C-alpha cells in the first residue's frame, strides 16, 4: 500500500523518486532519488514513497539482527559491549579496547577477526594511530565489534571459528533465520558485505518491519536486549559526532542504525519504524530524509533540526543547502 506521489516525484525507472536536492546559489545542482517507508507497530505499511518492495542490501543496518543472533547463540555480551556488537564504530580508543576485551573473554585475539584491516573512522583516532607509526588493523575496522560478538558466540556454541563467515556456518544460518522472522519475509539475495560477513537482502518494507519488531520486542528477548543496549549506549553504536549517536542521545528510546550505500533505519519505542534507501548511495541525502520522517512522527530536538539540512559551501562559506525537495513527501 503506497501513498500517492505528486507528479513532481514520478519514478525514475528504477522505482525510486526524486527526494533530496542540492541547491547552490539558488540553482538546483543535483537531485538524489530514493525510496522510503514508514511501518506501523503491527508491521503494516503506513506511508511509502518510491519502491519499497524490491530487495536492497541493508548493509550495516542489518547489525542489530546479527548481534541478536550472536547473543542468542551464546555471545554472553551485555551493556556497552552488546551495543558495540551491533555497531559501525569509529575506532575510538574505547571502541577498540572493548573489541579486544570481547575477544580476550572468548580466548581469542585480533588475528581471529575476519574483517579486513582499516584505519579508524574518527579523525582524532586515525591521526593518533598514524602519528604513533601505526597503520590499518582489524581492530580499528568499524565492523570489528560485530565480528568479535560473532566469534564469542561461536566459541560458546562450540562451533568452528575459522569458517564463521561462511554462509552455511551455523551462526550465519541463525542470522538468516532471525532476519526472516523479524522481517516477515525471506532474504531475496545473499551477498558479501564489505566486512566479509554474509549480507541478506530485504525489501525496505521488510527492513522497517524488522526494525520495529526488534525495537519493541518482549523484555528478556535477544532482540530487545540488543536494541536496549544500543539505545542505552549510543556512543558505542557509532561514535563522537556521528549522526546515529547524536539522534539517539537527543531522543532516548529512539533506535537508529545506518548502512552503506544510502541506507538508514530508525524505530520508535512503540515499534513504529522507518527505512530508506538513496539510490545513488549518497550519504548526504540520508539525514534530510530520516529527520523529515522522524519529525513527521512527532519528534523534535535541536539535533533533528541541525541534521535536517547540510550547507553547500563555496569558498569555505555557505552558499546553498542540501534538503528534502519541498512538497515531495506525502504529509
């Protein structure tokens, strides 16, 4: 069930519609197409713009479900460590310390991580590593918390850790089953994420439904434990100054998790949820859309206002704005 779309947002041939524009000195310089859905607490589609039924790769927006599967399989994590297992962290010192602590608790080391080496996302952390003569390492990679949690679950369950990223591994089968249950649909495609883990595609409607169900899951369940940990420790989910962290700090009870290539998801405590995909993968188009949807759902904060638009610079000073196209959203 899709809301009617104004003529100015006619599909571009892929099912996406023009949603965000970049305006420089009064001239629209660029337009980003995409799709977005809001689902009700019961999982039904409340509002849809563009194509919300075709499969997309959620990328890191899958992490809460992966972390819940790892917890159910015995990772034993709680609190900030559990939040970190669902994170795209910035590689700040506390993130790295906790990743190594999770591994040590399972009798493992950084060498057991299957994610590729990388430098921290955080500027200060990256500069500190380089200044100290260091370089890319697996522990700094933004997905290392997820991988550490997966490895801890494998150790607890007595499963082979060397093949934990194989799609047929018992842990990855548990991830697929959990995603299917939460989304109410089976993944249409299985790929390989940037970190090397299996990546299960969903429709945007299914992805939003899964977020809502995880956010409002029964107390004591693995799904609820993960989403509660993320909401209680937003600095572990992303990091200093990052969008997800800022939004969850400003709105206790809000669950937010972004993914690569223009994907972003959020859920309110009652299970109302949002999932969006920017077709060209542009990260600058995500926050204007997500904040517009959150404001439509009744949220208000300085953080929401500040993330709703971003300045376009010319010569180091603002000369325009990146914003949702006026009148494009059906509310």
